[in-house]
């Protein structure tokens, strides 16, 4: 059986939290009157998809969950020395308020998506040392967004992740377990990790893409590059290295300003190292 890597530095993997995101505050509109002008910094709506994701282990689509996904383009100016340039980011938002973001690309004419395969990912809790029959499974489906020529992973929990399209993209290949670890995440009012909540994280190599898919025990997913070869000993992969932490304030769609009541989220970033890669 696969053994759990002992928790090391207290960190959080990317993708543990889904953020509520809205382009503009919702405003009531009287019949017959034009809507108010959008703020100058409001993101531009591009297109949307409706995806279906089966529960972990299910082969049939009868119980598949529907996920509504909208894609916006956010543009903002940044300074580089004496020059300013505009950065464009395409942000996907689901009906659960989960986001995924990637650098903006030119959009094609095809508006549909292609189904590329599904997988069931077993994810242990932070204190769970081994995989057993009771270990929870999450269903994850892989889609190719033809409009942006980008891959989209969708989890049955509503979590999503972007990934680039490789030159050798395959269909219907299963995932291979790479390694797992446990991390602790402090709440916004916690200064130490002593009583911080723990999360289990597993890394799988998607044989369709050659990249890694990370999944937490809450069903959040993220995608990243994989090493050329899996670790020789999955039980001796280096513990994640703490990078930094943030406290993020996130307003609801009808909150125009930040206040003392605005929801706060604790966020930690780490680096995972497998055979010398980061």
C-alpha cells in the first residue's frame, strides 16, 4: 500500500480555496430603462460552457453533476520601469464561485468543447496514512475548450483547473498515482500552525496529458507540470517547502466596498519537489 508522507512544513497547496467572483455589483433595473454603465475596470464576458462530471467510480452519466462555467477577460495596467503595459487574463468562474485563471489567448470560432476522458481520484485525509476501501474518491473529467484551445479539468465538487494542450494529447487514459502529502493551513486569526486545520493532498499523473493533477481531501483540484519520471520511492518525496502566506478579503457580488465584515480567507503557497523539479 502507498504510505502517507509525514507532514513537514505547514503549507497550503494551490487550489485549496474557491473564491466568489463577480464582474460588477448586481443592480436592479426598472422596466424600459437602460442598464447603468459598467465600471471601466469590469471584466469582459467572453463565453460559457455547461459541463457534466460523474461521481468518483461511476461509469454511467445518470448521476453526473452539471457545472456551469463562464469565462471573462480581465485587463489591467502594470508598470515596468518607466513603461506601462496591459496584462490580460482569462478567468473562468463556476456557479459554485470557484475560479481558474490563465494568460489570455486569441479565441477561435469553435464554441464547443470536446470530452477527453474521466478519472476517479482517491484522496486521503491528513491523518490517513494508507489508501483503503474507505478512502474517498472524487470524479474528475477532462475537457478541451476549443474556443481557447485550453484544457479544463472539472471535479464533481465544482472545482476546476486549467492546463495547456500538449502536442501528444490522448483520450481515455487513466491517472497514475505519484505521491501524496499533508499540509496545515492557518485561519486568518491564527499566528501559529499548532491548531491549524490539516488537509490531505494527492498528486496524480494524467496519462492523457503527461501533466500532474493535484487533489485535496475537500475535492479541490489544481493542475501542474510533471517530472520526466515518477519518484523512485513515493514514500520519500521531499516535503513541500513553505513559500509565503496571505490573508485575502473577498467581497460578495453585492458588496461594493471592503468592510470589517468582508469574508477573509487564509491562503498559503508552497513548492512541491519531485526528483529535483519544482
